[in-house]
C-alpha cells in the first residue's frame, strides 16, 4: 500500500462513520469488479446510494472537489449498474453521493457530503 | 528511565549525505492468526510528533493519536501485508522481511537509507542500519511500528466480522487463553498460521 492508498482507506472509514451517523446503512465497502471500484454502497431510506470518497491531506491543490472527472462519473455509473444487476435490486431508486474530506487527522479534518453530486449519464441510467 | 525515540540516527544519515531516510518496522510476528504487517515511514527533518513512542508502550487510543498525526506530517508511507498462507510457506522471519521489502517498495521515490529494528533486507538497494531496540530509540522506526500496528489492528477488526467466533477483535490473533480456547473449540480458520505449534495441535484434534 502506498501513502495514497493508506489515506484513501482511512478516508473511507471516516466517510462510512459519518454516513452511518446520518442514517445511512452501509451495504458494501470497496465494491470491486473488473471495471473498478465503488468506495461505499449504502441504503438511505430505501434509496440505493453509491458513494465516492475523496480525500486530501491538506488544503493545498485547491481541495478535493474538482477531482471527479466525467470519465470517472461514467465509470462509477457503470459499476453501480453492475451492482444493481448482481444484487437483483432493479427498480430501486438510486443516487450518487460524494464525500469530500480535507485532512487525515480525525480531530481536525473537515468532512462534507454532497448528496446527488452527479447523475448517471443518460445512456447508462437504465439497467 | 527509557528516553523517547529521537532523530539521532536520522541526523547521522543526513550528515553523511543521504536524502531519503526511512524507518521500517513490523507488527504481528508473534500472533497465531492474521498477517504480518510492515510499514516504512519517511519523516520530514523537523516535525513535532506528540506522544511518539514504541507502539507497544502506547494504548490503542494513544497509537491512533500518533497515527493520525503521521498521516498528516509524514513525507511518505509504505505498507506491506503478508498473509498467513505465505507465512506458513516461508517462515515468519522471511515473511516479515518480505512484508518490509513490500513496504519499502511502496515509497516513491525510493529511500536511500533504511533504519530497521534489528534486521536487514537483502535485495533492497539502500544503505541499511539495523538498530537494536530501534522502536524505542529511533523516531522513524517508532513511527513505522505505530503505522504497522494500527493497520494490522484494522485488518484484524475486519477479520472479526468474517470469523466472529475467535475473538479477533479483542486479542488481534495473539495466543491469549481465550483465543486458544476458541481455537480448540472451532479448529483453525484460513487466517490461522498452521506452521505455529498451537494451531497445528488444534488442527489435528
């Protein structure tokens, strides 16, 4: 594991705790297929939520907000589709959230939740 | 009274002209189950680390506190994890070296000087210094011992979710009386090190 991977996995832990405190039920951590990985899958009041976690060690480089490219969004949407099909959850409402984390220290870090941060591209939104 | 680890070994290396000095240490050599985890840590020349001490002298809470600081201040961190199956196939010393070498290889750029706790790593092209009681004396090694210990504990907490019957959450795979009792009762799981005598004995029953 590189330092990036260590900080990323700490971020996922922090995000999961943060979301659980807000009533999300975590269904899956690091859902992985050939196509890649979704950091967290959760259930929030019946809605299936696919969560991308972005962590920056500090405020330099303008923070994490800009980091999710449209290519990445499309990849997450495809993975979400695979998840829905493999778990036979078709028909459930879905959403894509992003959790932004600044800092690695639990006492000083800032966590921000962007519910519905992006939509699945139209041509992929129907499984 | 033992002193806190300081940067005397690092300063010596810097004075000799080495640029990237990494401390390397391991956690989980002794347990009957779970991986051996190694960490390599490059610290900046000047940094304040509150409560940095040998990981074995700290409570879980204190370790988490230092670990969180390290994630913020460390120049680089590398981690290596070697599972029970590989420990059985090699032996614990070789598996530990393998985990350490993995940890070092995850540092970019490569370190040119390694401070280790009483071992050396063949096959790693960096000047190496084995320090006896390194985790008590040397700041970078103490830092590596904390990272390795915290991450190993995380992995054992995950193992507990898969195999709740052994009590991994409490003993982290070490051979406590409770662990030995559950090992007798349920037999080993695929996280157990079958080359370790108490596991082997529990397996033949």
